[in-house]
C-alpha cells in the first residue's frame, strides 16, 4: 500500500481508528498525516551503549498512539507541542545531529508516523547519514507497520510497560497492550541483527534490542511479570533496562516515587531470573521531567540541544 493510502483510513497502530489523516482528521494519536517534530538533541541519559560518549541523537516526534497517563513527555505526546517538518527538513535534522557528534539517530515515539519516518530516514541516508538508526517506541505497534522498518532500523528500544491488562486499561486505555507489545517485541527480535557493539567493551551499540520497563510504585507484581517474561523470551537476545524514574504526574497515577524497599526487591528479582541489563539509580525528584517549551528541554547534563520547533 502506498504511503498516502496508509493515512487515508488509518490503521497503522492497534487503535485502528480509521481516521482520514490525509484530510486533516486526527485519530487517538492526535496527529494528521503531517510529520511533526518537537525537539532534537544529543541525549546523555539513555542506556550507556545507546548514549555512548557523545550522546544519542534523539528526535522527539509529536503525538503518541498510546497516551500513558504518567507520560513525562506529555507536552509533545498529548498536548501537541511541535511543528510540521518536510522530509527534507527531517533529513537535515538527522544530519545536524550527526555533524554535532551523535552516536546514533534515536527516533522517539514515531509509531503513528512510521511510513513518513521511513521515507525521512531514507532521505537522510541518501544525503550522507551513516549512523545507526534506533526506534524508541511503546511497542503498542502492529506487526505489518513494524515490517516497514526492516532494513531501515538497526536498534529497537521498545517499552514493555506491563503484562497486566488491568494496569494497561487503567493507565493507557489499552487492555490489549500486553499481548500486542509481547508480539511486537518478538517481531523486533526477529527483524534486527543480534546485539553488536563498535567496541569490545560494549560501549557503542550498533544493532540489537533493548527492552525498557518503567517501574510503577506499588505495582511491583507487574514488574516481576515483565522480568519473568523477558527471562523466558528475550534473554540472550536482548538487554533489559529497568527504569525507576517514575515521577508522580496527576490524580490518576501513583502519587509517590519508587522507594528504597521496592528498589532492593527489584535488584533481587534480576538476580533470581539471571537477567542481564541496566537499572537506574533511584532519583526521587523531578530531575527527569523535561520542559519541551525550552530550547533545551532537559538539564544541560542530560542533553545538548541541536534543533527546536520554535527556532
Ligand atoms: S496511528 Fe493514530 S490515527 Fe492511526 S490508528 Fe493509530 S492512533 Fe489511530
């Protein structure tokens, strides 16, 4: 199916809204057929082999097809910050990241714009982009949409948010998330080469899959299920990244940070299941909360801005 038709009766993601995005209709993701970007920067807060020495070239796409109640990027995922860019401008943003030393191009939450982003990446490569391309997504994705990324993406960085349907319904109104995400991650594992690095010390990742899981305070059973699923399905083929940066965001979400007792329990479970990967240090403050209305949405330690939608 050509790209235009894919936006005409949009079924690109499991929401299957049927919106005619070509005519300016918006589905659950809040986006028409125009690709919109909010920010691009060298990001130092990703996992060590993703951030490398000089930072991951993060491109933050506006809109989102999942809409988590606790999203830290809600200004761009749910409130519409960003502006439309052409394919050529997208390619220029990627090249600017490369010129500024990015280790890779890290496309954040682009599921709803997959066909356009595939064209954008191809245009960037045709203009001299040589960096690995990384797809950073919620994993709430259809297999046939993911298939468009074959031969275009080198590294997948999917979330596995939960395997509990009630949690998925409560926080992102998607009770089918567990089965969809599990299938999507297995598809990604089959689509990419095995884990590989530019250096023997594992410093710079060139291909593979890193599965991310954000720990929700008070819902550790959900995390245990994810660690167990990873051990059974992806261990030896991927890395697990446990994120403990959850920040209270409003009345519908847990009102506290992950505490020390929960944190120690998590580390025990990683040992119990023999899971290899990354885990964040506890940081019970708002350090991770970006403000995308600023040229640098993050702290200067976390990010070096390269492009912003207001400039
Ligand atoms: S990509 Fe957007 S419009 Fe298309 S099905 Fe998903 S949420 Fe609906």
